[in-house]
């Protein structure tokens, strides 16, 4: 019997911890965020299902933002195909091949950043692994989460994957050029479903193929960048201390 | 399935706590998982059961407290029901998540040798 409290087991110590399990990732994400702020880079974490059109959106973005410097990191399980497509579209890109990991985390992004010159970059797009579940859990240090939802995925995806859409700052409804062939998919129902998981749903319908809606998306990017980095120039004088 | 990554991070916290307290084993692990955290309690449990073998947690059962998503009005604080539009029924302002996105290590029970 325990002499102190009579609990019967002298060696058992209860410890009240109350720690976020992902605090390590949060620290790394904060470090990345500081890095982006120093360079005046607006970073977008672009998520969505496999085949939702993430890479096509970025290709169209490059065509719409020719006066800006873009860079990208492309997360992929097994190939560097997306990175090759983005490089061909004129976006300097580093592939992050995750092997079996279903998402990017802040540390993977940080390591890839060492291979990317952020000086004179205006926008960094992190194309996450195609997946509507896991990537939502990990903060990468981005300014905004943007989710690509293609009309061919159906109206109910926001309700089926509430965590992903709840964390989205903006939803790009992609492939709207296919809507005439999909009478059962209605944009207003997608909006209604988003309003059930996002308190302030922000939705931009677009087609990377016809470029319908791309100007709205580009305008959103420019507005947010001006808002975040009003000077438009990087504060290169600030010292940046790298962790180990 | 990212629950293995979550358990890896969890093990890191537990090992740090065990070192700090001079523990030789962990006897119980209690976590809190929100409904909108993106972590599935059952998948977390099976990942934990696979990964705890041969670790300091080999003899530590895991208890998971699920936390339901609760929304409230950003302006007036009135509670907003899930399932409908996430707007305040009283004043129309957008809701904010009050609880339900936590991924938390709450408590441990450590086996500490007498000194």
C-alpha cells in the first residue's frame, strides 16, 4: 500500500500533460511562416482529391500571372509528374516524393525549401498529395488553404469530408466546362453544402481548360498578396535563424 | 491514413515526459480527439496498438475521449447547431468552432521507481 495516499501502487505517478500532439509540426509550420513573411511570399497550400485539377489550375495560374514570379512544391506519392508539368508551365518546382505518406507536413516542406530560392518569389504554391483527408490535419506554414473540388466529384463532397472543407479558406470548384454534361451536379447545391461546414464559404468556380473564372482566382491572389505584403517587396534585411 | 504519423508524434511526447519524470514504463495514456480534428479514434487506436509493442508504452492502454464539434456565434456567442448553415440563428453572423478540433495528449500514468 502506498504510504502517501493509500492508492495501492507506490510507483504510479499520474501526470497531467495537456499538450497538442502535433505541437512539433506547429512549431515547424510557424518557422516556415516566418520564412515566407520575411521573403514577402504568399504561400498557398493547394489540396484536393487526386484528379481534381490542382496541377491544371496552377498551369492556368502561370498563364494568368505572367508578371509575377511563381514557385511550387509538388507532393506526390510515387512520381515527379506534377513537378515536371509545373516546370514546363514555367513555374520553378521542387518535387516532394512522399513514398507511402498520404500528406505533406511542415518538416517536409521546410526541407524542400532549402532547394528553392525564395528571393524574388511572389507566390509559392504547395500542391499537396491528392487526398481529401490527411493533408487537412497538417499546417505547413501557408497563408491560405485552398481546396480544388471538381464538379465531377459530385455535390456531396463537402459533407463527406467536412474537416478538409472546414479548414479551407477558399474552394475552387474546377472543371465547370463539364457542367453541361452533368445535369445532376448543381453549383448552388455545392455552395449550400459548403455553408454547412464553412462558416464563411468562399467559392470560385473555374475551368482551367477554358480559363473561365481564372481572372477571378488571379484577382483573389493579387488582393490577398497586396493585403499580406503591402510593400510588395521582401524584407530581405531581416536575419533568419534556421533551426537544426 | 495519417494516424501512424499522429501516433509517432504522440510517442515522442510520451518519451519526453517519461524521461523528465524518470519513468521506466507507461501504464496509461489518455488523449482527447475532436470530431473535426481529422483523426479517426478507431484508426488511432489500431495504429497505437501496433506501434506500442516494444516501446515504453507496451503495457499502457490508450483511452480516447471523443469531443463533439460545437459551434457558437462569433458576435453574440449563441450556440449554432451543426448540420445546417453555420450562421447564427439570432444575428446572422458566421459561427466559430468552440471545440471539436483538438488532438491532445491529456494525461499519462507513469511507473517511476522509488528513489
